[in-house]
C-alpha cells in the first residue's frame, strides 16, 4: 500500500504540472488547448534527443524544452489564435482551431520522430527505501523538480508584474486592456508559459515512462479529466484534480488488470459530472 | 479521377448554400442540382471508375464517412461540439458484428438494429452529458471515445478484446416471394458496397434536410442560440437535445455497422479519438451552416488524403498543415466560397 501511495504522489505532482499549464491557457484566453498532450509529447522528444542521444546535461535539456515549447506556444497564439479571435463568427471556431493544432503537432511528430517508443538513460541512479516501499532516485528527482516548478509558477503568477497581468486578463479582458496592459503580448506569453509547462512535464516523465509520438491524446485526456474534476480555469482545482487522478490511477493500476482502471475513471467521471458539472472547485455556470 | 463526385458534391453544396439551411423548399434549379449529384453518384462514377476497385473503395469510404459526419452536423446544429461520434460508430460496428457472428442475424436487419443500439446508448449517456456546454461537452465526449474503446477492449468474450471480431459475413441476398431484389454481395467487387453507401448517403441527406427544415430543425437552432430563451418559450430543452444526440448516434451506429461488414472485421482501435476528430473536421471544413458541409468536407479530405500518397512520408504532415490553413483562411467552410459567389452574383 505504501508503494501505491508513493507512486500516487509522483504521478500527482507531475500531473499537476500538466493541469496547471492547461488551466493557465484556459483561464487567460478561454481556449481549451487540445494540443496540450502533444506539447507534452514534444517536450519528451526534445529531452530524448538532447539528453538521450546527444548526451547534453539533463537540466540544460529541460531548459531547451522551455525554449522550444515556449516558442511553439507563442507562435500558436500570435499566428493562429489571435487571427481567429478577430475573424471568427462562431464560438466553436477557436475550439476547432485548437483541435487542428493538436492534429498538426501530432502529424509533425509522426513525420519527424517516427512511431517508435523511446526511452532515456536514468538521470540519477539508486533506490530509496521507505518502510516496505521503494522509491527509485529517478522518480524522486522528477517529483522534486515538478514540485519546485509548481511552487515557482504559483509565485510567478502571484508576485510578478507579468503574472499579475495574466491574472487580470483571466478576470476581465476588456478592463485589463483599459488599464493599459498589452493584452496580445500577455496572452502570447501566457500561451508560451502554458506550453512550456506541458513540455516540462513531458521532459520529466520521459525519464520514467519513455515517450512515443502517439501519447499526445492520452495526456490531453488526462489533462481534461483533471480540470473537469477540479473545475476548469481554477488553479486550486487543477491541483486538486491532479491529486485525485494521480492517486486513483496509482491505486487502480495496483489493484486492477490493465485498462480497466481508465474505464472506471471515465464511468466515474460521467457520474460525477451528472452531480457536479462545474467540478469540485469550479463556479457554477450556465 | 474522383473529381466528378467532388464537383457533384460542390455543386450540390451550392444548393445547400443558396437555399440555406435556414429555410425549406427547393427551387426547381436546386432540385435539378440535387438530381445531378444523385446521377453523378449512381451513374457517372460507376461508368467512369467502375473498373478501378481502388477508387470505388475510396469513394465508398468517403460516402459513409459523410453519412457519419452528418450526424455530428446535427449536434453542431444544437450548438454542441461532439467528439464522441467515433465511440458510437464503434458501438454500431460491434453491435452488427456480434449480431451477425453470434446470432446469425442477416446484415439487412443488423444495419438498422445497430443504429438503434447506438442511439439507445447515446440517449442514455447523452441525458447527463448534454447538460454540459462548450468546451466541457467537447472534453467529455472526447473522453467518451476513449472510454468506449476501453469498454470494447475489456468486453471479454462478447467483444473478443484486442483480437477483435473477424470474418463478419457479407450481406446476403434480399428476396421477396422468391424474387431477388438485391443479389448477394460477392467478395471481389466493391461496387455493391459503393451503391449501398450511396443509397445510405442520399437517404441520410434527404433525412437531415427534412429534419432541419421541419419544426424540429428550428427547435434545434433555437437551442444553439440560447437554451434559456428556448426554455422560456416552452421548449423542453432536455428532451430535444437528447433527440438530436440520439439521431446523431443512430447515424454513427449505421456507419460503423456498414464499415464493420465492408471490412469484415472490427477492433477496439478501429475508431479512435482521431476518427472522432475527423468526423467533426469534415463538418467544419465543409461549412457548419450548410447541410452539404459534411459531405463536401469528407469527400474533399478523403480524396486529398489519397492524392497525398505521392508524398508518402509527409502525407500526414501536409494534411495537418492544409487543415490549419483552411481553418484560418476559410473559417466558415469551403462552401462559404460558393455562398460569397452567389451573393456577389445577386448584388
């Protein structure tokens, strides 16, 4: 049981990184980033090539992930979504465009990286023993890094000028504009930051699970489940959703055979949404 | 090659565009154009391409994919972005596969039955899920596609897990009083399947057209604009959105059943999230305001995907780029080009 709890914590912390990224983009721009899982996957591949193949320092590789994914997120907002916001006649359009970007990234990855499952050598070796459970040093590292990133992100959003502009934008776009904030620029940075978080989660988890170009949708769905549990666009909700999903997944994989865990999660989710469509911490809507 | 149909579909699309999904009644010219589409599908294509099983198969796929997407178009008309159509195609496919292999039910009964199974399941799941709107509905239905795939994977003896159900029998002959109305489908020739697909597509189009010009169609559009307002004038919102969703699932189920028999097999991975997304994209790229949108979108994209075979390695990549370009520069769909043309002509 202790082993299950440890696995749950490792998963929950990394999932929180994913959920926070998608929440950031959703709350700032009201765009559901369907490509979030694909961004996660690309982050994994960047680490695979830099750290796994070219033997560059792991932390430098993670920095490269931030730059690559930040650039992708920034250009998505600047070249695609901004244009779409100006000319869209139906509200579905930006959602469809988000689906389109997911398709683009997935096909891009398929063309460039191929279909093979890739893994990287461990960053640190050794195993810690806690009671009857084992915690490999690699997983501990991933967990600590994710935790540091989450705290860093929360501090950034809370105390920096750009972070404050992002929170303002999430509250009210027009008023933020009136207050003299360059809305387009902040939105682009927000998208870049969200994408970078997805990529970082990918870069961390690639050391544990490996990566292949088909995992995108799986992680997008995980991100969706988390924000539906916690409530979309709410930061504490994203973290709560990640904790719930991480532990449920760890417990399910320990007790149930194969893919039944997710079948139960989906069934539970639909019943949950029947009772509380706005999620645990979300505000009631329409 | 295949252009015949494309033009037919585009021409027909103009019918949809100019009569608009907003009001019923066809002018004589539009009836004529619709007849041209039917002629192209049933006469021109078989004569011109009948010798090439490859093209006939591609067009069969496009026709049934359009049929399935027409269902998604209905959920768009109530203002919901439905990413679960792959799930219901899978349900329909399994329903007909199980009925045919286990109980020896004739294909001609399986087809409507699997549509009914799909729509019953759709109504059951749709009741709670349709309370969600916008991205929430999209997220949930996307998860549903994955959930149904996992259900098929874990279905034990009924669905045969990952090995899927194979050797599904082909459709037999229909005889009334010893008179053969439809001959037995034989293995080598895809033409009978092509004709069946075209019949389904035309029936689907006529059905959806009737639906969207009837009172029900107006109710659906009122739901898209404002559900609260619709409630206030006495429309039972919950009932009508479940009806729309059930019709959508019915079409998905029929299409899934057709493909399971056409390919003679079905696996949990036959319909994945990518398929659900594609059904939705066909509607979008054709144009959400036009009944012919899904048809035009499906035919163009399926044919474009086949033509991109020439650039093998980059097929998927170019396809993805093409789609983004279409979204950014044609946000109201390909048919909006035709509409602009028409209104210019008038002005």
